[in-house]
C-alpha cells in the first residue's frame, strides 16, 4: 500500500488552468472508479472537492473537474483564483474498505 | 447538520498512553464507517484505518496495524483511536472522517472532524 504519486507543486497565473496528476496502480486507481480529491488550506481540515473520479459535491465550484485514464487520475482547476491556493490530495479505494492517499500537491497562484 | 467534533489538543510524554475521540452528530452514526487520517508536521495525509460503529468491524492500514487501536461506542456516537505507548514520531494532527456511499459502494470521505493535534515530547 504505497502512497499514490502526485507532483509536489503546480503553479499558474490567475485565470489559467492547471492539472494535477495522481498515479497509482492496477490495484487501486486502475481497478476502481472511487477516486476522490481533497483541498486543504493551511491549518484547516481537508475538504472534499471531487468524488467517484469526476463528480462534484454540492457547493463546489464547477471550475474543478476530475478524470481518469488507466492508473492515473487528474484534477483540473480552470479559471484559477487566489482562493484555490492550497494543498490537494487524491485518494483511491483499494478494496476491502481500505484507502490510500496521494503524496499531495501544493498549488500556487502566481 | 452532519458534524464530527474531535477532542482537544494533547501534550504527552513518550511511553504514555492516550485515547482521542471523534463525536458524530446529525446522522445515523451506526450506519457509516468512520476513518482516521494522520498528518505529520508539514507532511501529507495518511490513511490509518476505519471502523463501522454498527458492529465494530475495523480495518487497518498495514502501516498502522499494531501501532494504534481504533474503536467506537455507538451508544454515545463516538469513535476513538488509542495508543498504549506513545513515541515522539506519533506527533501529528489526527483527523476523523465519515465514509459515504454510492448505493452499496464506499466512495469518499464527505465530512471531516476539525483535527486533534498530538504532541509527544519529553
């Protein structure tokens, strides 16, 4: 059960789009469509942004979107805003009510 | 309104024991898995394990099995994680989170506690 691999940091200018990748294996991301993404601002608890690969919870901006191809999931933030500056974590189901998080990505708005 | 409220910050010495809590409200506590997540200082999220309060079915990450004990008391809608002998490396923020479902499939952690900061230092 190794952590899913994410880039350590991604940056973009206001209004731009950025994409964060999350690479797992055929035992987690590749097997299940239960990938979720969490946003965490400093000193705060994580917040669910995307679930089941591409679904948005009520109240989450439609600037956030998710996708998956093979063993890699992706989170795209379009129309980047200052408030999007935070850490982002992916998470995948591994079966038997077991989960694994990604290594985390720091998003910087330039 | 669904809420998970965790116990307050703790400062402990190596070798001491500890039990921290997570009280759920606003939903049927017995029918949703509660997971625990560790975040060491400046580091990422790590999944520790999960419990189903209805029957206390518990699953652990291999990294945490034998290191902590996860439990729940459905009569007071509270989940716990405990240590029998703390180490400095247990210093971290610990979050509880509710696992939600899509049909019968477990999908994601939709509600999170505010976190409990544990500091272990001599």
